């Protein structure tokens, strides 16, 4: 993955290097797109200053290019410049009101800042586009947002909807299994646990920890020990391993 990112980075740098010479042959939108892609790569590397510079150049190239404002919003969000981030998200959304990615990102920002209702409204706006390729991702994000706000019933509904779009969504299954465990619906929780174990090998620490707790509640001591042994062996330094050792189920 790292080598692939490096190749992509070199391609973008090459495109940027020839940008002045190709100025007359390249549209303003194309130039803005190149700058925004480059900003995104620097953003992934957490080089926020350079990312900001490239995103601003994108806006100069094309002041109506919505993804550039979206990129500026994400950078400012990471820098905790919330006022600027909010303004850029609004500008991006005004320029491209049907862009699901912008709505999703703005929704994430709002939810992370504790604005649950507004955040979920943005997530729902993202779903209005029938061509949006990852509605399950947005529904899971809405579920996480609702769950953080203590809205368990609403969260469960979002996770269930996510699975209707993509039945193999592991995060939706894990989230539902945890909610059902908390509700005492052990057979239903265990069903999702079994599905997660089948599709993820080796199982992530969160799945093994779920397995320990589900089997413990069911009184299945051999099953509990099996998950516990895997957790200690595969993730000895994890928080879950510490909780297991301390008996904090």
C-alpha cells in the first residue's frame, strides 16, 4: 500500500511540475483538480501546511471547484480550526449541493463536535444521491454518531439499514452485535459474532473481545476461553487484553 501511494504521489508531483507550461492547454477545473489531489495526498501524510497551500492554489485556479473547499475544510478540521472548517464545508456544499462526499464529511465534522442532529442531517443528505456508491459507510457513520449521543434505538436502525445496502459490512455487524449484547439479546448478538469470525481472519481484537463477552454471558466457558486465548496471543498489548486480565467485562 505504501509503495502504491508513493507511485501516486510521484505522478501527482509530475503533473504539478508541468503545470505552468501546460497552463494554456489545461482548463481551470483540471488545474484545480490536480492541486486538490495533491493536497489530499499531503493530507494523508499529515503534512497539513503543504496540503493547505495546494488546496488554496486549487481555489485560485477555479474558485467554483467544490472539492477544493472540501479539502480545505478537512485540513482545518484536523487543525481544530472549527470556524474555518465550518465555513469551507458550507461553501463546498453550496457549490455542489448533490455531492455526497461533502455531506458525509460535513456530517462527520458536526458529529465529532457534538452536534448530533445537524451531523445526522448531513449524513441523510448524502444518501439522497441515488448514485452514491457507499451508502452503507454513511449509515454506519450515522449509527456511530447516534450511539455516541446515547440514541441506541436510532443507532441500531442505521446499522441495520447499512446491512441492507451491504450485508458484509463488518463494522455494522460489530456495532449491532454490541448493541444486542447490551440489550441481553444473546443469540442475536452471537449470530453476528459468528458472521464476523467467518469473514475476518485473523479476527480483529474488537471481535475477539465481543466473543469473550458473548460466550461468557451465554455460560459457554470453552467458547469464552477460546476467544480469550486468541485475544491474549494476537493482541497482548491491547486495551482489551488489559481488561481481560483485570476481569473488566
